[in-house]
């Protein structure tokens, strides 16, 4: 190990140790103390908006010079109005109930022992994420509210933005008497610094990767720290034979075209053959008007002939794709079981939707789908912490242990059993 590499490792581990010290203090805070700090952070973001946008301009300029796509540059960009929205999100987190100390269950045993299971902070939460500076603030705010210290490792493309945002929040913490090390950026700019974070078992309690499939897979495969796997979103909309066509078109278009660069956007539409003749002529025109390119199977192609709709033959890569673009894979199925079989093969386990007026079909679909969220007569775009009433989210988990679906404050806690006796001993 080179001297430079060893120095970077020590810096990362020192940061993690400081976070652990801060976490021991955070778990003792009252809701009033945490909310005061969150509001101070929000006010500081508003007050120092010019400083933040100036830092962000440097990141944006480098991204543009590197030929980064317009969609990714847009994700990276911070404007005064976006900073105001980020600050408001912190105020909304402050208004949420504090999960720490909530009694999950409580009972008294026949021997008189009182047993309570209560929520407690996870401790040190590491976030590894790509070029979305808003995640820096969202993650810090949610971690603070749930009593956790946050270790933040964003991408180098947002380095100046993340540094400015973190500096503002740390100053606000200090002004309210809280430890600044409750929110820290992981030092280092090389991939090695990420590796040191991922292997800091015993100092970091959990890692949450948020970004594309390659990032998530790398963290899952290489971490010795426990990981909550957040979701790649290959989401499906199934139009059942008993669907209301007006509702079906509205749900399909909202799921696909309302915002394409998010994980809860639909990437595949499956249409029951018995409704295809009535549904597809209207749906194809709606997709065309929205600029959506269809990657369809042979039966779907027959309905697109002569419509002028942009069309390509579907491939296995299309069925597996998370496009992040105005593209959709499309197929016709013979039954609801055919739709379920397709989804089981290709889904990423994020969100699936059914449009139907049949209660039995809806029940069959819900029972047959194994995903974090299932929508019945609603857009896939509703899989979101804010839309679920959580106030905010730190990511959407597609795994099955600890947390699944949008992750809010409660998902950033674990539990402790508190057993109270009166001199009890076990015989």
C-alpha cells in the first residue's frame, strides 16, 4: 500500500470514528433538539443560497465540458428555487413524528417481567450516491431526525456542490450545540476511498447505495458493512382485459412519460390480448404524441402498422432495461398469468401496476407479484416516500430484509428490547 493510499485510508477511518462518537451523542437527543437543528439547517441553506449555487456552477461547467447528457446535467444543477425546495424538505422532516423511542410492542410475562420493543437509531449510516446534490441534504436530514450520524460519499461530478452543502449544514449544527461530525463527507476522491468506507465494519453500521445498477451492484458485492440495497426500477404496467380504457391510458402515460429519469417510471407495458384491439389504437397515439419509442413484440407490431408511431423490435435487453428515457418495451399477453410470468422473469422487484375493474384480477395480481410496491389502478410514479406520506425518503429498497419499498424515518431505525423486572432471576 502506497503512502498516499494509506493516508487516504486513515482519513476515511478517522471520519468514521468521528461519526461513531457523534452517533453516541445523537441517540440521546430529544425531538426538540433535533428539530431545532433541522430548522437551523434549512434557514442556513436559504441564507447561503448564493454560495451554494456558485459552487454548483463549477460542477455543472465541468459536466457540460465533459459532454454529460442534458438529463444528468439537470440532475446535477442547483438553482435558488431548487435550494429553497431542499430547505423546505428539511422543515417537513422536522414536522414529522420522531420514530426514536416508539414502542413497537409491549407486554407483561406471567412472571411479572415487562417487555417492550422500542425503536432506536441504527448508528452510523453511510450513503454512496451519484450526481444528485439534493441527496446530500435529504440523507443528512433524515439521518439526523432518526438519531443517526451520516457519512456521505457523493460522486466526484458533484464534489463542489456537496462540499458547500455539507459546510452549511455543519455550521448550522454547531450553532445549535450539536456535533458537526453528525454530518460528514467521506474524504478522498479515488475509488479506494469508497472501498475503505465499504469495509469499515464495526465503525459504519449500514450502507445505502443510491444510483444506477452498476453502483448498487458494486456496493452489494464488495461491502463487508451491511447494505440496504436500493432499487433499480424496471417497472411494469399491465392492462387487464377488464380495464377501463380511459384510466388505462392515463395511468400508462403518467407512469412512462411524466418524468422519465426516475426509478419509479414504467419501462414495460403488457396488454391482455382481449383488450388490445380497443386499447392500443388510442394508447399508441398517446405514446406518439409524448415522443415515446416503443420496443414491441411481433403481436404488438401489428397494431402499430400505419400509425406512424416510432417502433423497434423488442429484445431481451429491452425487457431488462431501465431506460431513463422516452422508450418503453411492450408486449401482448394471453392472460393475467402470462403477465405475471413475464414480470417474474424481468422485474427488478421495484413497482408493478395493474389496471382493471375486476376485483378478482386485482387480487390475483397483488398475490402473484413479488415486488416492493404494487399499484392497483394507479401510476407507478406513486412509489415515493413523499407520496406515501413519509415526508421524505432516503431511497427505495428492493430487498426483503429490514426495509422494503420507500425508506423513511422508521426504516433508519432498528429496535431494542427493554426488559424491566423487580429483582427477577431465572431459575
